[in-house]
């Protein structure tokens, strides 16, 4: 199965190495739907909705891959988040937690 990312990179995953897809037929794989903004896939005939990072992590194991996942996952941002952070900063930052 080949997955093309928004940055243009394409990654080929051997379906037989993904435990949840081992019994999938070629027809099952071709009938995939992309969920949301591409963060997950939907296989109707298999009743399966794996996340794209989850699929990668089943094939690409090891500390380097996991460190990269943590690094990339921490970079989620949006214009709304940035605006809220600026507005909150003008007010003196995040309020202190009351105990």
C-alpha cells in the first residue's frame, strides 16, 4: 500500500507487515477511504479505521521513529491557536492554576 503525504513524500507499506491488514484482499485495500484531513483511513469491508501514524508505527519500529512521531505531533498549530496565544500573552499569560 502506498501512502502519499501532503509534503509530496510517498511511503510504501507492506500490507502483510501490518497485523490488522494481514487478511485483507487487494480489493479491500483499494476500497480505502481517507478520513478527516488524511489522518486516518477507513476500510469498510474490514470495519477498520487505522490512523496513518499508527500504520507507520507498526512497520517502522524503534526509538528513532517514535522520537520523530513525538516531534512532529508537537508541531500542530493553527492561526486561531496563534491568535489566542498572542491575546493571552497581552493579558499576562496563562492564568495560574488554583489549588
